[in-house]
C-alpha cells in the first residue's frame, strides 16, 4: 500500500499557488487525499494517466450530490437535473440528440458571428475606461459568453439584456444572487423553446436544431427531446457556457505576464488554436474535476476506495505532469498539443461545448491583441486571484489600453 499525500484545501499556500501544491502531491504518489474541514476526505487522482482513466471509468459516477444545488422555486425543479448528473443509457441518449448542434464544424461555422460579437465588445471597451484603465473581466470576458449563447440559441435581441445580467450572476458563482437568477433563466428558456416550437424556421440558432432532433433512424415519430429536456439543456448551456469568461481572463493574464508569448501570437495569429490548447493546459480554470462517487468498492493503486466515496481528478496537476508534457511548467504557445490536456474532462462527460469555448477564446485573444498592441496589466495580477482551490480565476483584470 502506498503512502498517500494529504492536501488541506483551506491551507493559504494551497489557495495562493495550487499548481505547486497539487504538483507536489502528484510527484509524491498517483493518489492523494484532499481534506476539507467538516467533510470527509476526497480521493484525488494526481497524474495524467490515472486522472484520464478515472474520468472515463463507469465505476465513478456524477450524481446530484456532486453539485451544489441552490434552492429554487418548485416550478424550476424539473429543469435542475442536467445531463451532467446522468450516466449510462439515459446520459447517452440526451448526449446523442444534443451533440450534433455542438460539433467542431458547427462551432467553426459560427465563428463569423463570434467575431462580430467580440468586435462589438472591443469597440465599446474604451468607453468603459476610467483613468486610462478598463476591467477586461467585467467589460469583455464576462459579457462575451452570454452574448454568444444568445446568438447560438436564438434569443431575440429585445431579451438579451436580461440574459447578460443572468450570465454575469452565474459567472460570479454560487450565492443568493445566483439562486435568484435561475427562475429568470428558466422562464427565458421556456419562452425561447415555445417560440422555436411555434416557428422553428424563423427561430434560427441551435434551438431550431434541437426542436427537430430525433433518433438516428430519422423515422417519423423517432426519439425527440421533450420541451423539458430542451429547457434543461438551455439552462445547462447557460451554466456551463460561462466557462470562457474565466478561461479568457486567465489566458489574457498569462499572455500579459509572458510578453514573448503574446508577441509570438500577435505576430502569427495562425498560432491561435495551438495557443488556446496550451493556455487551457497551463492556466485553465478547472483545478479539480467535479467529484464523482464510487458506485462500489474500487481498488486504486493498492488502496480500497469505498463505495459512495467522493473521487476527483487533480486537473491542475495532471495538465502539468512531466510524464506527459515536456517542461510542463513553461508556457509555450507553439507547443504541440500532443497527448492532450484534461481541461474539458474526458470520457462520457467530456464538455459538450468544448468546441464553442475554443473558438470563442481564439477569437477573443487574437482580436484583443490585434486591436490593442499596447495592452498591459494595470495592477499586479497575482493580487487579483480569488482564493479558490477548485477554480483558477480572477476577481478583476484591470488593463491599460
């Protein structure tokens, strides 16, 4: 039996520099115990191969207990169980019906719309500057994903200000405001689905595809997404679709802290796809995967993980595993993706919107670097980090334009 390292997730050093703390656990053993006062330990896979294997292992399941559900009114409850909480045939069915709307090809086809949204936000950015400084998180990275989702789903222009407010609340994280935003999002999704059902050809966007979605046989009366399932998917898209907010802010902060890397990308925008993969690997927002629950006793590296125990993957450690990545602590926008990072998870629950997040981030950073060649941080970036052991994120990103 191996000796397991333990990581206290409330330790100030872990909060300040999770990459070092999690990396130390990775080099000590392939399995660790994460400690949270008042809760039982969480088992964590520390290395790339073990983390990847666990994320695709049916013995570990995402359940409702994997997520922190805010209190919501009773009429919202039918829409709160998203695809993330499902596994097996139930999950596979919904994934199969929804996936065609989120392929890499569809994301690439949507790129001109994303470029237009990015351009409009950058046009407005100087107007938000005070004393020569603008907060890129508040005025660029935060509104962008919701504007993209509204365009993708087909939300009418008149309704989009409300959706942008909801997106900002969701991106800010759990809390009372988050819980209060959920009924509005679900009501908006219901209205959008009803409009798409009534006039699918006029609706446009992904909703038009989803209301037509049916089984692989394509036969009349084949498997279709119900209205409840589509509303739930839209709500889930709003929730998960805020990931680019943090990813874009982290990416810009990393590039500003590494002038040679930003200069390389500015000189050759064709590097953007590889650069985004490297930025997700190096400073992606996900430090810890959403915990799974062991469906039975499972032996990992000579240790018996009991049925019902929480198990996670140390994504921050796996994505800098020297067994997989050469010189892993170095940011290199020219790096070949190679074995691939785990920033979008792996297996059946690989992020459905990964292609859309990639395209958004590519569009955002290339346009930002092109539009503002003198872009520079207006405050020490290390002082803007949120103390969060699970998500690498900023509270603000003030810059000079």
